[in-house]
């Protein structure tokens, strides 16, 4: 994980109170979501970061 990725994940995990994919990605959350701020959450965000571009 790069320094910039760590900074982004820190911001998301500490500042935002919910999963950034929660509203638009409902079908896949049940299959892939480990729970916001749980182990593996940051990896999921990085895998799907392109979905935040809108």
C-alpha cells in the first residue's frame, strides 16, 4: 500500500461515518462487505476505488 493510499484510507475510516459505497453498491455489499472499519474494509475500498469517481 502506498503512502497516498494509507492517507486516503485514514481519512475515510476516521472522518466518514459510513461505507462510501453503501447507497450505490447495495447488491455487492452483502457479498463482499466485511463491515465498515473492520479488518479488510480498507482493502475493499482500494479494490473498488474507481467507483468513487462519479
